C-alpha cells in the first residue's frame, strides 16, 4: 500500500513500526477487497463471533499489512478522535456494515495490545511467548512466564556446582541488597516480579552480557493458558498479528513441522476459548497447505485440517486504488514539468470504445486515467497492476515503478524525456532491464520465452525499433493475461505504440514474413510466432501434387467441420419422450442434379437436412427447379448462393495440411513444424467454418425449402419447431417409452444385457407375473417402461388397450397372416417406417411381446436352413441382419397339433434342454431329430430296410431344414404317432440285426455255424499263414464284442459307421482273402516254432550284408556276455528277443 506526502513516497508497510502512524489512517482509502476482512475481524474484536483466529490471504500490494495496521490502531487506542471520525465517515457511503461496526468500536473503546511478528523469528512457540511478554511489559504490565522460576533455579544450581566464583559474586550481590540466599528464594517462590526482573538483569552482568533465556517450547499450551489467565486478571487483551507468515512456513525446517503444526493448532484453540482475550491474525500470500507443496502429502493434509480452525479472508489487489495513487503521483509531475497531454481526445475515444477500466465509471476514467495519469499511457497504466501481480514480491513491483529512477521507471522516463508518452512497451525495459533468464524456466512466462527466442539474433536499430516495440507490447499483453479482457487488434496496437496505420501495417508485415508474429484468425488476435525453418506453402504444393482430391473428399472434410450435425424435434421429443432428429448432410448441386438422387437416399435417421452449395450460377437455378417438385416429407433443403469455388481452395489447403500433419516422420525432421501446421490447420478450419455459418446462422443468402415450398427460417428454434411438426405428421403412433437408455439408436453393454434378459423372459416366462423378473434393476426398468406402464400383458393379447401398441399388433398380424412367408426386413420396416418409427433396439422385444400368442406358429430360416431354439440373442441377431432371414407363419390345424403332441411324447426323452421353453413344434422336432442322430450311422444311412422306414428317416432328416413341412408330411404319410413309435422300435433294433447279418456272412465264408467252430477251424492254419493273411489276422475270437472288433480290424471302419457300400466291399474282400488262403501252401523254407499254446513261423531267406553285420554284432555281444552272465540268463534273453521280434 502507498501513502504520500510532498517529498516521501512510501512503498510498503511494516506492521512492527507503522502501528500508530497517523498518516496511514488519514490517507487510507476504503477498498472493496478489504471489506470482508474488516467486517469479520472488527466483529470478532467486538465479541460478535466465536472465532478469534483469522488468516488474511492476498497477493503482494493488495494492502494486507495496511488493513492489519488500521485494525491494530483502532483497537490499541492509537487514533485520535478526529482521525477516527474521518476514518468512520470514509465508510459511510461505501459500506454501512463497516461504518456501524467502527462506530461500535469507538463507543466500546476496546483495548488490545498489539503483538507483532514478521517472517521467521525463530521457533513458533518461543517467538509467540517472548513477543507477548515484551509487548505486555512495554505497556507497563508485568506477567509471570511459566518456567522462569524453574529456569532460575537451574542456573543457580549450575553456578554453584560448576562456576563457584560466579555463585559467590551472585550471593555478594544479594548481600548488597540486604538479602540472604534463603530469603531471596522465598521471594522468588512467591513469584515476586521485581526479583525475577532483577535476576534477569543480574544474569547479564554476571554472564558477560548474555541474555537470560527460558525454554518456552516445552508444554506450550500450558504456558499460553497460564499467560491468558494472568491477562484476564489484569483485564488485558492482546492482538497477535503475524505478518509474512508464509515466509516463516517456507523457512521451516522439516524437523520442526510437526511441533509447529501442533503449537499453531493449540494457539488457535486457546484463542477461541479465551473469551476475547486473544485475537490472532496470520497474514500470508496463500493458504498454509500450499506452502507444503512438494513436501510430504501428510503435511499438506494436516495444515488443511488446521486451516479449518481459522476464519479465512481473501484480499485482492485493488486496481482502482492504484489508479488513484498513480494519478496523485503524476499530478505533481504535470505541475512541476508543465506536461501537456496532446493525445487526450484520442485516448478518451479509445477507452470509451474498449472499456478497459471497468473498475471506474466514464468520468473517473477520463479524470484519473487520461488526464490525471499523464504522461503514463492509458494502456501502460492498464498493464501495470496486472504485471505486478505476476511478479509478486520481485522488486520490480507496482509501487516502486512510480518513483523509480532506473531504466524504464516513470521518474527516470520523465527526467530523460521531459515530454511525450510513457508507452506500454517501455514497461518491458523496466521489468526486464537486467535479464530475462531468471524467468524463462517458469511456465507462466511462456510468451517471454518465445520473445527471447525470436529476438535472439535481432539487433535493436532505428529501422526495426517499431517492430521491437510491437513485440514487447504483445508479449506484455499476453504475460498479464490481458487478452482475456480485450484482444489486440490494429487499432489498439496503433494506440499503444504511437505508430501510424501505414507504419504499423508495414512493421506487422515484416514480422509476419520473418515468422516472428502471426494473426490468429481463430482467436482474432496478434500473437508471437516461433515458426519453423521450412516454408509450409512449398510443402503444400508438393503434397497437392501427390494427393488426388475429389469433390467427395472435399465434402467429407466440410461435413467434419459442421458445428451442428443434426437438429432435434424438441417439442415432439419432449412430448413422446424419444429423440428424433434430422441429420445434416452437405451436397454440391452436381450431386443433387444426378439422375435418381432421391431414390439413392438411405434413411439412417428420422430425416435429412441437405446443405446445397452451387458449383456455378446455372446450377444454382437448376437446383431450385430440382427441389421444387420434391414432396418427400423427410427432407429439408437449404441452398446458399455462395459458390463452391469460394471455399474450394481452403478445403484443398486443409486436406494438404492434414496430410502433412499425419506424416510424423516429416514433422520430426523440422523443428516446430508440427506446431506451425497445427496453427495453420486451425486457421483454415476457422475460415471454412465461417463459410458454413451461413447455414448455421440462417443468413439471408441461404434459402430453405420443404416439400417444394420456400420457408422462412431465421433461428434454430424455428427450424426445430418445423422438424417437430414434421415428426408429428410422420410418426403419430410412436409408442411412448420413457426410458432413454433403451429408446435410442444404440445400446451400451449393460442395457443390451438387460434387454436380452427381458426378451428371454417374454419368450419363456410369459405366463408369470412381471414376466418372472425380480428386483428393481435395469431389466425391471425395461419391463416397467415397455410393458407395465403401457398396460401390455403378453399373456393376454386379446385386449391391448394402449392404442399405438394395438395398431402395431393389428398391422403385424395382418401382414404375417396375409404373407405367410416373407423377409424379416419387411417386418423391421413396419416398425421403423411411419406411423410408428420405433428405434431398432426395441424392435425384437416388441415383436415377441406383441405376437407372443402366435409365437409357436412363427419359424425363421436363413438361406433355407431352419433356425433352431430361438432366444433373445438369436432374435436380436436375426434383426441385426434382417435381409438374410425369412419368417414363416404357420396356421396349425387342431389335427396337426394333436399329431405333433403325440410325436413330442414319443421322443420326449431326446428333447434338448435348450428347447424346453420353446413351442411344441420345436420341442417335437428337437426330440425326433436328436433321436435320429443318436442312432448308429449305419441305421441312419442304409437303404437296405423296408420302404416305410426309409420314408420315415427321410422325412425326419428334413426337420432340420423345414420342421413344419416335415411334420406335416409325417402326419399325411403315417397319420398316427403310434405308427412312428413302432418304426422307432424297428430302427432302434436294426443295428443288432445288421450285426447278426455280418456274423453270419463270416461263418458262411469259413463254412462254420458258431464261434466255437470258427475257433477250431482257425487252429488248423499255420502261424505263417495267419501272419500273412489279412482275414485270419483280423479274427480275434476271444475279444469282447467279437464281431465289432473283427469289423474294425478288417475294414478300419467301426461297424456302426458302415454304409451299404462298406458292407458290399467287406463281403467281396472277405471272399477273395479266403480264396487266397485256401490256395496257399506251406514250403520247406518255413521253420515252425511252437511253445505254450502259440506257434510262430519263420521263413528261410538269404541274409544281406547289412543283416550279416547285425547278426555278427549281436552274436559277439552274447558270446562276450557269456563270460560274466550265467547260461540260463543268456538263454532267456534270446527267448525274449525271439518272442518280441517274430510274429
């Protein structure tokens, strides 16, 4: 804060020394930023509230210390009546509450002794107690500090034991005062303050000037409580004001953090219970916890907890006050130097236009800013407080600037210049007169970093001074966040630099060419530009030569930049509780005029709005003629008179830039290219969006057409009202389903699962209450909104009371009964098309629900194949690809249903568990088909059985493709399910008959009649013959399932899987093998070996060289082994080899 006289300009306040300085009170200006603090703390001093602990937080220069000084003066009787009345009256027209409280404070004459601390004065508890003791003593009171007497006794003991000479001198001093040691100790024990004070002075004398120190850190809360009790007895109250408390926290050692936190908390608690004996104020620049950033998170959390014990006030910098102070300061300059503001008229006009000083009214702006603050340029004055906030406690602050004689300081400027304006760019020299380097690492000085880079090689000359001034001003504007208030344009740059328009434009052009500056078209402002080293335009030319851009690509790019991609039917949606909209699409007249354009439209939304851009003048007129006869009530046309070529270059440029931006390798090769391309893309997109805004802002050059007639549309609400009218006309019978999570185009995972659950229950549990759905989860919500709220009972569909459902059910029944067989796509279209317009996720659910009573008569096919076991997942799959599926509606007769019921009973045990809840037709089909499939394959495929069984099998197999037709054929052919039961038994016994046939064929071949006879016959064949003949080798008479094992060994195919062809082949092969066997004879070249019940044959042959080598090796090994292995073992070894290697 600032106070001023003729010679001295005070730039800051020191609480310790400035309490009682009447000049601060006399010159204090009430500011809104101090209001809450003054209300709260004055009220606390008056005993209005329970909270006696306060924190005042605010930036440098916001007047925190001044406000605390004023409060201390008020309640320490340091203001005379005249000054007090003036202070009170300053608030009379500013803030009535403060005015009233100041009056109350004057009448009550509450007296508080100021106890002032600042920064780091040592350990918190010791500093607090010492400061209280000193302040109280200074006012003429004496208080007993706990621990003093104990500390004195400790000193006496130490002198007596370690420093006897000092102890003797002390006793001599007592004797001179007519005291013995015992007498003096008695006075000390009675807390005689005079004797304690005498000892403290004597201690310094005997200890070579050392001060007597008491350890106040131990038991802080006990000591401070004891002090408060004494203060109450003496009717003394104290105001502890700790200035720069943040600096104390910043310098706090880690080892002291926990102790300080506890002492701070204890002091706040004691102050709260002190009955207004203590008022505690901490003054800081930010919250306590923020000083702990970067430290232990626990510290931060603990300080946040402590802060809750304090009443917190936030004080902001008051720019209006600074403007008044600046005016006071410059007013004397104007008088002394006779400065004249020749540009005041221009300044008034500019400031009125841009309202930069919103804190002041129009008259104040002219008086304080334009006239009163000259030679300070209004924009420099505008920037000063904002820049000061950024620099914080840096010496280049708000108030030092005014009287600074250093480079860039106002006084320095006036002394050297004598005339002219102090323009904003000169502030740059003041704040950064030494070096910018100390700020370049700070993220908040990003624009300064850019300035440093782009001007690194730029030398200041007369020729480029104007350019440098511009860069400095733009940098300061960005640093101070002034862009948020007003954006720098040419007019403000002229005003802020004093350059003429031509000079300014020339300087801007040069800076743009040097890639130091650019105009951001998106944000509409000038900004510093650290451009890349390459020419992007050259890159674009190369990219365009490679890219083949079609009109389709250009239109896709345009669509991607639409800000509104659809318009809602708001009134209709609110009424029906659905989200209907018309989607926006973009065409050129070339596409519109293509033959059959309207027929090509595929309606993926409720309707379309076509933005049409003419390719030339003639196509514009043709487009109007083309639109006129269109009567489709789902299409709105919007036609602009601006030609496509006016935006084509920008679109091509954007496509090229996007291609460059996607080339990460290219971007990595050039510094800052990515940023530059990104900015150029944003600017080009902005330019294209400006073109599209003709449509989106309903400009006059755009015409709107519906059903061949032009309509007036000047606002989005008008368009949405029209779309609502269209939707009411198109979809009057849309059912109201108040569930946004399912009444939409796409479902999320949880809603999909829930709707599947409900549909499964519709199919399987239609007879149960609430469809068997338990609880109140998302599946119940679907049931409630789709069925319950609209009174749809799927177990009683003869009376559907809700009209939209009733109309839809009647339409569906009529269609399936008339068509019997058709594409599922046709069914889906009935739901989607007017007058119902139902969203796709609801279609399978409503389809099954509204047709549940005829559900058993509906079957579905894909590519002619029957779809079995329809559940929720399958039905949703069908409606996901409706063109791939067909439905068939079957109007069953009672005779047919009776026959199917009989079939179901006959084959019940073979029904799949997955169809238990399906229709009787599906259950019967499942049982019959599963029964057929479990028969041996031979029984399923053989043609060697009676004709009735063959027909039965053929019809049963067709169930897989067309169950209804197959069951009807079975009914026609066999009439009764009893006939099917008989044929079932025959087919189930067929395999046993077939096994007997195979067995008999084998017996006949060997001319035997039983298995035992076959065994005997086999014993007549030599082992060599058995080994060589496949037929004999395949027969194992002792195997379980003898004939099945023989069939597998002989043919390689299990008997149950034999076809008729396999059987025929078996018979022929067996006869051939038997014939060969009979023709074979034993020769003298065969050696027969017999042992146990087996016989082995060995054919004599001449050994090859390799076999001779093997023989010699084996023989040698056995001979050599004979020396150490018994003969018996050798013989058994040879036998094992014989048994293992000879068949």
